[in-house]
C-alpha cells in the first residue's frame, strides 16, 4: 500500500489544526445476506466538528470473513478526490486496501445538509459459494479495519489522527434469496454517463520532479466510476513526426497522470467509465505557447518543406528550360536561313 509520504509529495496537505479524534466506520453496522442476494456497505468518515478537526487523507486496510465476497467497489459519491491507491480487492488475503485524500481536508458534514456527505467508498458484498457455508446454519461474517489503518490531519505534516474504527457484521443465511439482485438490477438499468469533468494540466514538483501531468476526477450518481482511460493523440496531420501515432491505444490510468508527451504536442483525451459501461470523454489541447517542438521534428519539417518546394519549382524550371531550348533552336534556324540568303 502507498504511504502518506506520497500525499505530502503531492502537496495535498495545507495548514490545519492539532490532532483530535476521528471515526472510520462501516455503514450499516449489521445486515442479513441470503445466497444470491447482495448487500452494500459504505465506508464513512466522521470528524470532531466541534473541535474544528479536518482529516486530509486515509490509508486503510479492511479485512473480511471468507463467508462473504466483495464483488464491486464504487467511488461514485466519495468525498475523496485524489487516490494514491484506488480501492483494491485481494481475494487471497480477504482484504480491501485503499489510500486517498481530499485537498484542504474533510471538516465534517455541511450545516443544513440532511444527507450523510461523509462517504469514502461503497463495497458490494455477496455470500461465498454455498459449499463454504454450513448447511442450515446462519454464519456470522465480520468486516473490520486492520490496526495499520490511519487517518491523517490537514496540518501540513501528515500528523496521524487519533482514529476510532468500527466494523460491521453480516449474518449469512443458508437459504436462497429472492429472484432479484439489487446491485445487478441497478447496473442493468444505468443508462446515464458519468458527470461532465475537465482535465487540469499542471507541472510537477516533488514526486513528479519537473514533469507535466494531468489531474481529473468525476462522479457517477448511479453505479459509480469504474475506471479511466487516457490517450495522447498527435496534434496535426504530420503525426508520424509527433509523439505516438494516430492510432495510439487507450490506456487505463488514474489521476494524477504523468504525460508521456512532455513536449505537449498531443491532444489529451480522458474517458471516465461507470460500472455499467457508460462513459464521458473530456478533451484538453495544451496552449500553443507551452508546446516544445523537438529538434528532430524541426529538421524533419524543414526537409519536408524543401522537398515540397522542389516538387513545385522543378516543373516550372523544366518548362522554362524547354522554352529556352525551343527558342534557341528557332533563333539558330533563323540565323542559318539569313546567312544562306546573304550569300552571292
């Protein structure tokens, strides 16, 4: 798992307040689950609003019992905007890990907002294969945060907050559930693309040295964001001399993303896909004054210009030379006739 040092290198921390208690918990705290059904658990963050505490980042490991299985994770309504490690499921270890944060920190629910605006991720669980479960017996599956789970304050130093964690229990029942699965139905009915977003071009420091990179983020209110894809396309028709090629492949990536074309001679496109396969595409064309044409490309363009000029000029020169030759022949013939007539 990535450490909080990466957040410091990315400059996610700013001036904040001393450490106070924060709470990281699963919601709901308990649920029933039948075979074939699904249950969605939210990971939520609470802070001490009265003390003015702001949490900048969370680095978490979640352990779950083998009687349940996570099948999907949604970031659609997450309060986090930056991910050093997006949520990852390790089925061999029965673990889920993630490390994310929010610039300027999360300081609590906005006053007057009736909704719980403290969600980090949502995890969809199903029951394990039936042979793992004991017949005709309810099984208590547990979901807990490991001891190495930490929250970090928005104080510019990555101070570890006093963190309380609360897990959840799922009662796995051996009987078959209903004919419907709410999560699968939601995915099947989702026809809406993710929310529109823009691409921000920045020049790095710290972890990114002096390189250009892009930052992007969006949400999906139905099924959540599944992944992002990026392509860097040549800017003009002379693309064989540009970075990449016109048919350059899309690659799966995440924000922040260091550009391969550091000369900024490419159009940058980012697609955000939700869990139903819908996508929204954002496009960025770097400002012309930022672009840097490599020496090899300049030489290639000069050669092309000279070649094109020769192709245009050569026929003209040939026509002129041909006319001059014809004219000289006519003059020579005229002179020959004149000389013949002048003879006595």
